[in-house]
């Protein structure tokens, strides 16, 4: 079963945007709360958390959870 | 919001009457946050009410792992969000079986001709796709081909892991290493990532 044209495009995108990632998903999750606090405070990402930033660029699943977490936390900042 | 109460750990670990109140407060906070984050994802196939109890139990059983590097509320919502999104992914996943995809042809690329493109652009694309096909055949393992195919079919990493009896970290690593191998292989053939983006733009 050959790839469909849109899957070939997706594959090319995955390959061309690949970057060496020192974390796996659990490693990213271990630091995500800290990373999100910094993100929401619009602070510069410290060197120790750069790996989280790279993982989020590479992993669609973790990026999706990160975005959902931001949505949830922003909702909690709004008055009930 | 959550940080109005700064002694969450103490309260959640305290005597029953204090603990029960804290748990109900936390449940309400999680429910409110998850209701927003889950409602517009995966067509809302799972409701926040359906996962908040699981999330709460996960948080309570993980309290000792809270290292204080973040706000407690962010940490708790991170756990709850992962529980919620994972439940949605399991339910929403497209009805795709990886069983019918053999390792041999799991990433076979048919190189099509697009009449809209110039002959030069078409030639460049063909060169890249042929090289990519060759690299897939020669550099990737069967497990890597299958994992990448799963993602290209629209399955999340954790769903590929479940269907291949693996785990999320292992599948992510398979795909990550596959991407790097293909990128390096293209690079060795004189095809840079920027070239790929430009030629297929």
C-alpha cells in the first residue's frame, strides 16, 4: 500500500524539520509544568529547559498536550 | 486560581476532614480547566467529567513526585491534561489497522508526475523522492517503517505504541531516529533540509 501524496508531504516535512532530541515523552513531561510556568510568565527559557522546547518542536503528541494545558490554565485565570 | 491555596501538599496529605475538602476543591479546579481544554479537541469525544476522577487519583498517587519546581496547580493540571487527552486519543483514533501493512511496503512511495510543475522542479522532486525511497529501504528497520507509517496514517504515538504492544517513549525514539537517519542520508546525498522545503513548496 503506497503512501498517498499528502502522506509523502507529511513525511518530507517530518524529515526536513527533524532535530536531535535528547528527551523522550516522559522526560519532557517531567519538566513540562516548570516550562509552562515560564512560558505563561513570558520569561526566557533557561538553558536547562531548552531540551523541552526542542522536544515540543519534534513531538506532535507532547505539543498537543502542551497546548491543551495552556488552554486549561488560561481558562482557570478567567473569572468564573 | 490554584495558587490561592499554597499548602496543597500539606492539605492533600493531612487528616481526613482537611483532605476531603482539599480534594473537592482540586476536583472542581481540574474539572473547570479540563472542560475548556477538552471541549474543542478530538471533537469532544470524551467529557471532562469522565476523566476527572482518574486524573485526581493519578495526582494523589503522585504527590511525592511533586518537586516544587513549578506551581502545584500547573503540575496537577499537567497530569490531568495528559490523562484527558490520552483518553480522547484512544476513543477518537481513526479506524486504521496496522495489521494489513506489511513491513516491506509500509512506506513505499509512488512517484507521481504533477503536470502543473516545471520540468526542472519535477526532476528535482523525483530525485529527492527516489533517494528518500532508497533510504527508507536501506536505512530503516521494519519497526521504524511501521511506526512512521502509523503516524502518517494519523495515529498518535501512544496509539501506535498500544497497537504494536510497545510504549510511547519507545515509539517516539523509533520515529525520532528514523527521521534523523533519513535527514542525514539526504544530506549525504547533497540534499539539505532547506532544499527539500523549497523544492516541495
